[in-house]
């Protein structure tokens, strides 16, 4: 399950570093190359709720296998692409498979590990691998592009999928849950259109700016579609996303925490990649390897802290300090300048450690809370909603913070015409990282009341979660 989660997260970033090479090989235009990233994000984000529903109908184990096989086939197709259209289509198919794979994997984790101790360790490992996936994607993308070929950024998924398929034999079988004869067609169409439109608006905001009429129109349309989706779901007899999944206070706090954490962290990863390469002069491989520090800190936070303390302390005691630790890492980087001395030892390493520990402490309890106490169809819906929160946060964070950095850098140059280009670039990064710091502080302040509001152990199911409609 963790290997599959690594695939889903890793493929959101691994292609980024390989994109210039793929563009040259396939003759992509500058205007179209973004679709190698956007096609995956749109399909994944737009279809997650539908994927969660299908997972419940097929059975989570069967859906998990279908998603794995589909992901491998799409990866092989993309690696063999002979033109841009073939690559974009393969990336979209990867997103479709990921939209089934991600909620099925989290649902299986929920139904398989019901003992408090086992559950804590399982969610610790699962969250550690998922959280480190973005950094691993950047590292792997740099290594494979430089020493093999950009195509191996896609081909590498095939042996990884085979490893995961072999492990499925150890997963206890489950039975489909829900009514196969009833599909919330209106909810499915509205969720697909709404989420895809919002994600696309975020991707267009990066090159066009947030004041662009196109971006504003897309955002308005997407939010309207999502509002209609909520209204339809409240009245549907078999809703795609039951509102009770979102209205639970603990679960709402978990969704809010992980969304805002991803807004801040994906901007952070982007700036670390840019800063190390454009200012410090690192190669893509060196820039990626720098993020190993962050990945190791995530593993420590997830497995050694959150995994061991799960069930022993209330979720708020992990989530809020995790947000604060990540905020401290962001705040440290706001002191950077273009000519800061000993930048690696006194700024980058502490920031990478703090943000990694923070993310590692936030992901396991939020993943557990997202599905805790759910039964039947609600398991798949809650798993899909949790993954959708991450996707929306990542897309918003990348677009919002990158746009802020670019506009702040341009404004600095206009008021300091004699300044060096790197000085303006770093100024833009520090402004954006200040906003990321503020987002994490606000996240801690908003989620704390939601998570404190109830008892200490309410994040755990009161009994094993049923896995079949007969048990229900």
C-alpha cells in the first residue's frame, strides 16, 4: 500500500525535472509542455471522489489491483511516447489510475489495521512514504534524466508496480460495499467538472497571474460547480460524498490541516529546487539530493514520533506541533539573502529538518482521522476526500506561492533597478515563504479548536471496521 502511495505522489513531481528533455525530444511547444504535468493533475484531482466510490463497489482490494495495473500500463505508454499527444494522453491515464489507486490504498489500510498499535505503525509508514514521495520524485527525476533518459522517469514505475502487485497477496480480501445498481451520476459529473476546473485554474494562475480574466472565470466556474455539487449531495439518496463525512469535527480538522500543509509545502519544494539551482549553482542532481535531508526528517517524524505516539496522545498533540515546526522552518528561510554565508549549514539544513519533521507529524494522524470510524461506502468516500484535499492544496500552493514570488521579485527590481537579478529572485522567494509561514500559523490556529473539541481517543474506531455489506 505504501509503495502504491509512493507512486501516486512521486509521479506528481518526477516529470518536472525531465520536462525540458522530453520537450526537446518530442518537439513540444513552450505553451503546450505544461500539459505533461497538468494532464496528470486534472485527471487525478477530478476523478478522486469517483475513484473512491468505484473502490467501494468493486471492493478495495480488487480496485487496488486494477489501479496498479492501469498505472503500469499508462507509464509504459508514456515512456514509449512518440509525440506530445501520446505523452499527454498517457499522463492523463496515469491520473485516472491514481484516482482509483489512492483511495483504495488508504481504505485497505483502514480496514486491515484495526489494532491501536498496529494502526499507528501502519499509518506512520504509509504517511512517511507518501510525504517523502515529492522529494523522492525530484531526486529520481534528476538522476534518471541525467544518467539514463527522461523516458525512464515513466518506465521506472513498471517494476515498482510489480513489487506492489506481489505484496497484494498479503492483503486480506474484502467484499464490495454498496449498491451496484445505483450511481450518483449528477454528483460524479459535478465533482469531476468542479475539481478539474479549480485545479486547472490554479495551473493557469502560474503563467497568467491571479488577476487574469481567464483565471478568475475558471475559479468562479469551479467554485460554483462545487457549490452545486454540495447541494446535490445533500439531497441525493446515495451520494458520492455523504456530507456526514465532512461534517465530523475531527475529520474536518484533519482535512483543513493537510490542505493548508500541502499549500505551504509544495511551494517550499518548488523554491528549494529553484534556489539551489539558480542561486547556489547546484546541478539538478545536487538540488534533488539536497532534499534527502527533508525526506529523512519526514521518515523520522512519521515513524519515530507520530507512529509511536498514535493512540497514546490526542491527535492535536501531533498535528498542531507539526504545523508549528514546519512554520518555524519556513520562517528561518525568510532571513535568506543572495549572499548569505554558510547558507547550507545555518539555513537550508535546519529548515529542511524542521519542515520534514512537521510534515511527518501531521500526515499520519490526519490520514487516520480521515477514515476513523467510517463504515461501508463512507470509507472510500473519506479516503478520496483526504486525497482530494492534498491535491487541491498542492495545486494551490504551487500556483499561489510561485506567482507571489515572481510578482515580488519584479516589484523589487522596479524599485531597485541597480539590484542584481539573484537579489530580486531571493527577495521574491522570501516574500512567498513569509506567506507560507503565515498559512501554517493560521492552520495551527484554525485546526486546534476542531481537534481539541472532543475526547482523547476519538480518532480510533470503537470496533473493527466492517468490510462487507453482510457485516453491515
